[in-house]
C-alpha cells in the first residue's frame, strides 16, 4: 500500500499576513464557519444594553403581601415562601429585589405606611392637626402597631433589625416633622426654643399610649384635645 505523501505546510507570505492584519477582525477574534452568522459587534459608546425592566406591579404585590403577612403573623413567623405565594411570584423574584428578609420588611413598612409632610403654606396649628391624624393612620389604622411589637421582640434574635427600621423609616420622617416645626418658627407661630424631638415624642407617645397601652380608640374629640395640648406647649406667645 502506498502512503500519500504529507503535504508541505505553506508559510504565509508577507502579503497574505498583511491582508489578515489589515482586514476587519470578527468579534472575539474567531472567523465564522461556513453558514454561521457572525456574532454581533458590541454596542458603541453611549449605547446602554439593559435587561428586562423591573415590573412595578410585581413590586406592589410583593410589598403588599409582605405587609399583610407582618400584620397577621409578625416578623418572626413571616416566610418568603408565603409572601411569594400571596404575591403570585417566585422566591427568586423577591430575592432579586430585596436580598434579605430584613430589607423586604423595611421596604414594605416604608411603602405601606406612607407619611407626607403637611403643606408648608398652611398655618402651624392646622399642620399639627394634620400631623396627628397622619400618625394615627400610619401607626394604628394600618395595623403597623402590631408589627412594631414583633420587631421589638425579634431584636433579641436579630440584632440590627430595629436599627434598620429607625434609620430607613423613622429617621426621614422625624426630619419631615422637624421641617414642619422649623417653618412654623420662621413664620413666628412656634416658639424658637422648642426641641423638635420632644414635640415628636409628645405626639407619637400619646398615640401609642392611648391605643397600645390603654387599649382605647381615637375619636375626633381626643384628637383635637391632643392637638390643643401640644399647641399650647409650642405656640409662640
């Protein structure tokens, strides 16, 4: 049997090497095989390639389901599986948005207990009344007062939980109350020597004590009485 002689390897000529270097190189430095579509070139400067946009409807469903679970079973018994089932999403959808149970709970509390600064163009006495009513709606009517109790209990097992709650929710809202009080001071309606923190505690403490400690409900007469007492303490002479 006669063997076919080995074909000698032809060294590239200077011209052919130059043509390869000067020609357009495919993405990744790989020549497409026959019938194969070359890969697309990367986006040019200023072009941003994004993934699937986040669905705000899913966010609302997840946060609403989380808040409802918190009211019903508290922080300790809340499970991501139950939230996912109630919201109609997968657990991975939740974890992509909020990497921990703590983050999810704080986000739900911030969203489901909205708090808006009273208009700065209303007089301070009216703004104070609006603030008290908002505090009752946020803490009592929403059911958040029951959630707060579970957070206090879970702090022993999960240090830092209350810190996150205070920093992300209470801190910004305290700042809003202080802004309202500062506006009243600038208009000459509120005493300049008040302590905004103490005024905030007067309102929050009264609302919490009336409902959680005494087990009573707030009617319009009680709300007006609270506003009158606080206003008497902070009104400019």
